[in-house]
């Protein structure tokens, strides 16, 4: 009887020991993970833009004077050669007359010098005068010829100045801005009108500095117009080399195909789609920061290990990183509670 009792106690003790072993062996922690897919890198960015003319010219007179007529209004359609503004030509006309009179005077001096040179050349041939005398008349003739040429050039310049009192359109387009009015005295080179050529239009958008690396010349983008609802494909043709000092954005110019419905100044929405296969979007909570290095926990064979990544952009609560490949399993929550080589269970198991 006593032996049976001892056997029973021993069996119960062994059972309790087995239960204690099960309690003392904890299960690996459960972690939330995300498997990397190339489709994670796809993005769509929207930016507002304005329709502008590719070629905008600030027109000005080549001479100074008082404006006496303006033949266009803001928004006027013009053709190449159309008269836009006119200056008072009275002073320039007088300068032109003075220059023409100077031409006549120097021409008379040249004719006299030529006659003297011809006469003394005959005397020299007859050995009636010395060579030094003939040289004097040659010099007088050369001086008269130079004075005449200078007077002719001055007269031509005055004639050009007279033509410059009329400002004409250099190309077909529309007048977008008027900076001077009738009665105003303007200096040579002062901008008085802005002409936008409507043959080629473009959309100008401002891209934030943290997004400009994803923009490239020649890149195709989608553009929608609020006024018409039209959607077209444009091509990025120019990216500003420097950010705006105040807004810290880069000006990007996008060429448009010929469109009848689009007008200057219309509002446009620029849609940039795509992404790099090497760029992956992860929750911000997946980043394990140590010093200046950004890392993530990869799950391989039921254990975690750190992997260094490069953070290329931030977007709300997400980050764009490089350094991972499709199929990698990344821990996206509780990253600061893990240690290298630790066994884990995933929510995907």
C-alpha cells in the first residue's frame, strides 16, 4: 500500500514538473510585417500650374521719346509687323534733316578736294610742282572723303532712329501686358508692352524641393484643365536650376500639344505618375533609427536582422526608401522592442 502511494506521488510530481517547463518556455513575439512588392513604389503627385506662352517678349523702343499713340489693348491679337505704339518723331526728324545737311556739306568739300587733287596731279605730271605739294592735296582729299563717309553714316543712323519711333510686333501673338500709356516719355530699352506668342503654349508648375529629384527633362506627365475638363499629355522641357528663394520650389515648364480650347492664364492640374522600382514605400513606424543611419528589421527564417536603407522622401506617415528588393519581409511596428537575431512570429503566419 505504501509503495502504491509513493508511486502516485512520484507521477504527480513529474506531471507538475512538465507543466512548469511548458510555462517557462515563452513563445516568440508576434510582429506586424509587410512584404515588399514593386507596386509599392508607384506614386501619383498633383501640382497646380498656369498656362503660359513659351515665348514672351518684353517690347521696347530703340529710341527715347513721348508716346503719341497706342494701337492695341491688353488681350489684343496681333500679327507680325502690326503697329503697336508710336513715338513723337519731331525731334528725330530734325536730327535727320541736320544729318542730311551735313552730308550735303561734306559732299561739296569732297568734290572740291577731288577737283584740286585732279588739277595738281596734272601739274605734277608736267613737272610744274613738287611731290610734296601733291601729297598735301591727296591728304585733303582723303580727309574730305572720311568726313563724307561719316556724315552718310550719321544720316543713315538718323533715318533708322526715325523708323524706330514706330513699335511693331515681331511675331503673331497676343498682348498680355501694357506698361506705358499715351503721353508718357519713355527711355530707349524701357519695356512698354509684353507680347506672348500663342503658337506654342506651356504649363508652368512649382515643384517642392523634396520632390524635384523625381522630375526629369523629357518626362511625360498628364495635365487636366479646370475650365474645360480636357486632359492631355505634356512633356517636361525645362527645370529651374535653383529653387525660389521665398517659396523654396523649383519652376518646371511643360510643353503642350496644339489645342484650340486652352487659353493663356488657365489653371491646370499637373499629374506626375510612376516611381522607381528601387524605391519602396513603407510606414514611418518601420524605420529603426540609430544615429544618422536608417535601418529596418528583415524577417528571414523566423528571425530578425537589421538592414540599412536610404530614405529618399517623406509623405505624411510614409517614407520612400531604397535598398530593399521585392519579396523582403519588413517589420512595420514595434521595431524598438526587437534585437538582432531574435526569433519572431509574423501576423502573416
